[in-house]
């Protein structure tokens, strides 16, 4: 260990190992204190074996196949992510450019605004009118 980062990584690794050992130790300790230790564990294991026998091994193999495929699906997601970002960026830029083009072509026509009493004059136009 030559750097502080190496030291902290080493210490954190040891902390995680100790924490896991304490958790496993507590579970074992709590099971041993019960009147019939590990009874629930053996019952659950028997129920799992009965489920496998009733449903067949095909479902278990499907589940294992999905577990094995999960890292490859994650890898595919990581590979596709930059392309999705580029597509999103390109569509955003294209939409903004088309929006600017639409505003410049529209000549200021806004169908949602109706000036039934006439359009208000700006202050600069009023000052020019007074000066004339």
C-alpha cells in the first residue's frame, strides 16, 4: 500500500468481510438458541425440493438460464447506451433548429392572439408620434 486510496480500499474490504462474518454469526447464534435449531431451514429446503419435483426441472433450467443471461443483457445495455445518448442529443438539436426555422418563416403570425381592440403601440412608437 503506497497511497491513501490503497489503504482506504484495503480497510473498507476488511470492514465488509468483518460485517458479513458478524451477520452470518448472528444468524447461526439465533438459530442455535431456538428449541429446535435449523428446523425452519430444513423445512424450507424440503419445500423447495418438493416444488422442483412438482414443477419439473424445466422451470429451474429456465431460471438458471435467465440468471446466466443477465450479465450479457447488462453488457448489451451498456453498449447501446452511448448510441441512445447520441440519438437523443441529435433529435434535440434537430428539433431546436427546426423550431428556429419555423419561427423565422412564420412572419410573426400567432393564431392564439386576437387583438380585437387593436394592437397596443409600444412606448417608442408613441414617443416618435409625439415628436412629429
